C-alpha cells in the first residue's frame, strides 16, 4: 500500500470511562484512564527508552498482546482479515489500547480503526477480553458497506462471557466519534481533538449497560507520556482492581450472579461469529448521540 505520511504515528488519549448499569438496581461509576492510539504501519517508529515496542519499558506495546497473539505484524494481519471479509484494506489502521505499564497489561477492550484510502472509517474491530483470560474479536462494518460516522450504530450478538453478573445473550451496539473543535489558547486558535467509543449492551429484556470511553487527544511525546504515567502509575492494574471492586459492590446490592461460565443463549437474531474474528455485522442504525457522550468530554 502506498500512502503519504502527513501526521504523527500515534496519539495519547487522556480521558475517563463512564459505566452505568440500569437494572435490577442502578449502578454507576467513573474513573480516569489514558491510552494510546497508534498507526500500525508505523508502530516501529514509536520505540524509545520510555515507550518500548515489543520490549520492556515504563510504557510498552507488544504485538503478541493483540490479534493472532503470536507476535506477527499486526498491520499485515488486520489487512488480511479485512480482505477475507470483503472490506476495504487500503487505508490506515489505528489501534487504540491501554499500553503495558511497567510490563503489566490488561485490556477489557481494544479498538482497531480501519480506514479506506480516502481516510474514511470503514470497519471497527473490537477485541474484548475478560478477567478469566478468554477473548473474542468482533469485526464490525456498516450494513451498506459504507462509511462509519458518529451516527452509525454497529450491532453484533454477544458471544463472549464478560461479567458474572450478565448472561451470554443479547447484543452490543457500538458508536464511535472523532471530532475537532477550535479553542482560543493564549490568543491563538488551538484545534482540540476529542474521541469516544460508546458500547450499549442489551440483554433479553432490553438495554442493560451503557459504557463510554471518552478522551481528548494530545501528541504522544515523552513529556506527555511520562506525565500521564506519573498521574496513573498503576493504570492497567487499577483497571483490574476497579472491575473486582465494582463486582463486590454488585454482590452487596444483590444483583443476580450467574457464575464464571453461564451457558450461551441466542435470543435476538444477531449474526453469529464463528471464530476469533466474527463476520461483519449487517446492522447500521443512525439516530441521536449516545446519552453518556457529553459526560466523557474533558
């Protein structure tokens, strides 16, 4: 693929996670996070003493943590998946993920943003992992095969057990947004980029959980990276601690507990996903923005 490099190889995203359960009792929490969004074709450019690529550093990214998990080139692997799914594979592919922090990694979800040659978003791979070590990747595209924008709702059936407080049933609805706004900073116009990914989970009874990861993008420089690390030196470990602490709170609230591996139940006609990479979804709905989106704005 021949592309013209016009921007940075990566961005640092500073934001927070908003998570809300609607029933049988209302349960909501918010916590700060930072993550990296990087151009997979230029991953090697990021390697430095403070941000290691396939080696230990205060912050690091390992190819073996993603995709086929064997350390192979992630950009080439993802393009092969897109070609197999008859999706455009001739543009930039960006991975959004929590980096390893002092060698420790845990990513409840990583997003792969797959663009066409013109720069339009055409596919989204949501790579989900639970605390039991299982994982699944949902490959999503617009139902008409067109461009994915802020109004596009990408829907797929849930096939991976994530929480012991939810059955393996129902479906997810994903929305992504990438916006830019100009703000006056010291008498100059500064363009600020904000990004968000929203996930609604619907079980057999309807909407159950809303989650939004929202952030503002800044350059991934040594100063910005180390500043984020100083503010949250145990980021990935804290993510796991947050998950277990919230689980304890749900137990106290007597939310039904279904265990480590409840049986899968198909109830809504969502498309099956036969392997680690599911078939592209056939649903594309456009409607009002996600109700939690404003809360995630820095």
